[in-house]
């Protein structure tokens, strides 16, 4: 199949296929696509290895006419046949460390774009190394980490940096219309014509759960915990804490590590206590730095990384409540630092520990369900600062459980966006969520409950 045929989607009877549709997040993605297909006319299908479970998913949705494709992840030719039928494959069949490579290979060979929500950075780094070039030549897009862990922050930073550069260029505040107008998308100072490159970026997230007691399984699914186990067992586990893990150029990667090392410690900003991003503070930074590096490479300019600081707002710093917030932030920081320390253990030790944890922790398929998926509100705010002191900000707000309901909607909407933008795609290869969606596509994410507020 030629790149031109991939770009046009010629001869395909489907727009989106949900692989792993019987899992917790896969079912949520299927539900969202079913609801959205009434308005978009999107042709979609579910796929997995168990026909009875696939049929149960469609029965639950009341969608008996939706195609059901039986395919085993170990069957490369069958995966490629699925890819040749569709424009986009949404892969919800983790853990991605052991499964994604085969699906990405099938998509590249079959001319379909690929989307997943992996947070397993060592595995994502291998996918970048192996498939970025072939995907570009095939005219398809590979987009990983497309859930809550990276997509809102990636887009917020993209917009905040663009606004900061525009403010710097005109010597005043950036236009509030920047998200909708034409122009360069240039985070971290890589936009052409910027008078002063961005030198610092701060990302702050908040999440407000429904007013009810939440257990561990209501906050984190077994699939997420098993993904952390996969990271620990991965042969490239040390990559997990590298903020430049996805930066393609070795020289640029060294600059990222010097300028913006991963910091796991409580911080105070604007009178608020900030703890490390959950479920893992090492997921976002490589994605955000890759966005900047890819844009710099597109324009043939050196990548000048900004100092990146991220955190979860845990409350005001003053008073007894502030002391408790600082204590909680310190505990979370220590826990995540401990997890990263485990990735530095010798391989045999790590693998034995990972195997023990895998048997002990909840398995894939367990996690939040029912009304606990609703009633959440959350936000991601990015602030960018240029060398001359100009600032740009962006605030995105969302609804629904961020790791599951909201993530499922985001993944589905990214798939629908890629399925619609198949002719002469502006970018191909292994892309970040922000570069796959773009600022032009940001308004479409309102269908996922993600809205630009400021």
C-alpha cells in the first residue's frame, strides 16, 4: 500500500476499530463511539479475541449492527487485515509493553493510523525508535499516551507557549483568539518569528471527585497498576525517569536533561501546595518535550528546551490544612521516587519483584465503575514564560473520571479526528497527542468534555 493510499483511506469500509473493546476502558470507548456515531456517521467496529464477549459489549450498547472482528494479538496477518479495513485503530489492549509493537506494525503495513493510551514510557520509546520512520513513509500517524496522563497537558502547554510567544512578539498580552486562528504551533520557543523563546513552563492540575468515599479501585484500575508492573519488568526500565526519553536527537536530549530534569518533590506556587502528578509524574514530561523537539525539527531550528515544572494542586499552603497538604505531597513524592528507584535495580531483581507485584496487585479489568465514573471535575492550567518576561496561559477543564470516563472519551475523539483528516495529513510518523490534534482540533474535544476556558 502506498502512502497516498494510506492518506486517502481508499477502499476502507470502517473509520475506527476499537481493539480490546471488552476491557474496562475499551467498553467506555465503544460506548462513546456508539453515541457519537449518530451525529458523525462514523463507521466503527469492535475487535478482540473472544466473540462472545464482543457480542456482550454490543448487546449492552444496543448496537447489534456494529461489526465485530475476531482477532488475536499474536496473529500478525489477521491484525494487518483489520488495519487494511479501517482508517484508525484504537488500541485498548494493554499492557502495551508486550502487545503494542505487533499492533503498530500491522497498522503501518496496513496503512491505518494508530492510537493508544499507554503510559509505559520505556515501551513508547521503543515504538518511537522502531516505527517513527516507517510510519512517516507509510503516511500514517502513531499517537500514544492519548489519555488524561498527557493529552490535556500537552495541548495546554502548546497553547500557552504560543500565546507567550505572541505576547513577546507584540510586547503585550497574547490574543485570546490564538487557539482558533491560523499560525505556527510553537511550544518551548520553537515558533518561527518569536521575539523571545519560552524558557519556563509550569503545569498545574486539579481534580475534584464526587462527594463520596472512594476506595483504591475507584481511583486506579488494575490495568493501570499492571502497567506500572510492566514498566518495572521492562528491559529498558531505566528510561522511565528520563524526561528526554522520546526526544529523537541525542544532542537535544542532553539539553533537555540538563535544563529540565525530572524533580519529585513538593512545591509551593501562588500560595498552593503542589504534589507530583498522578498516577506517575514521569509520563507527561517526555511527551511534552517530544512535542517541542518535533516542532523544532519540522522548522529546521535547534531545539531549545524550557524548564518544565508540573504538579497537582493539593490545597492552600497556610494553616494546619496546609501542613497536612505538604505532608501528603511529600508522601506522594517519596512513593514515586521509590518506584523510580526500583527501576534502577539489576534486571533479574526487577523482574522477580515485578512478577511478585503482578500476582499481588489487582488484575486488568478491575477498576472504577458505575456512578463513580461521573461527578468528577478537573482542570489543567499551563503557564509559559519567555526570556523577556512575556507570559501566556491556557486553562482546560474537563468532566468525568479523569483516568477512565474522560480518558475514554479523549481517545475516541482523537480517533474520530484522525479518521476525518485523512487527506494530505499535515504530519505523519510517531506524533504526540498535541501534534495529532493540533490547536485547530482542540474545539472538537468538547465532545469529550474537554473545554478551553481561558
